[in-house]
């Protein structure tokens, strides 16, 4: 099975050979829970997200990726941050691609749907914010959620 391996500030990480605009979506429901997926490619927990396809806007990509990975249709409500740290690279074993991080993190609210796994997500669940630290995540995902939860309503730019 193809895997995704995240490296952060690792001198042994492969060198980046691509830069792909992507989105992550922090969907929060009326119970103040955040929608998480357990990724199929590395087993870690994350918020939904993925690459922006040609011909679609950032919000369209965010809504599409959330629906594909979780079964939840959402409405974008804001921006949490932009992440482009060249010390974070993502290596894909399927094709040798090594991406430099470039993610726009948006916030959203759910409109319809039931949490449903997909080929990209082994599990999907609503998680109380107080329990997020109990879930294994890559450094970059933990950082995005920490910035969002500790933020002063200003987007993180980094």
C-alpha cells in the first residue's frame, strides 16, 4: 500500500521536488467538536483536506475534500492559517514525490451528512476539543489545530 510520510526539520528527509496548493478544513459542529479522520495512508488523525484541483477555487476544494473524506457537506466560515514551512516535507512512497508543505487551513460548519469513512479515511468522528491531545497526529497537523484553538481570531501565517 502506498504511504505518506511526514518529515519535520529532519536532516535525513528527502529533498522536496514539488509544491502543491492544498487545503485543510477544521469543521466544528454545534457541540464544539472537531471533525477528524484517521488517514488510510499513515494511520494518523487529521482534519480533512487535500490538493486543490485545476479549475476549482480554494473553498470549492475544501468542501469537496471534506465530503469525499468524511461524508459531511460543510460551509466555509473563515481562514485559520496558511502553512508553507519548507522544513515540513511530505514523501509519497507510491511515486517518489516529496512535497514542500503548502496548505491553506479553513474553518467550516457542517450542513448535512453522517461521518462516513472513505478510501482515504479509515475512521471519521467528531472529537471534543478537550480530547484532541489523545489522538496521534503528525507535527504539522497538531500545530494547525493548536494555532486554531489558541488563536485570537487572526489567521496564522507561517
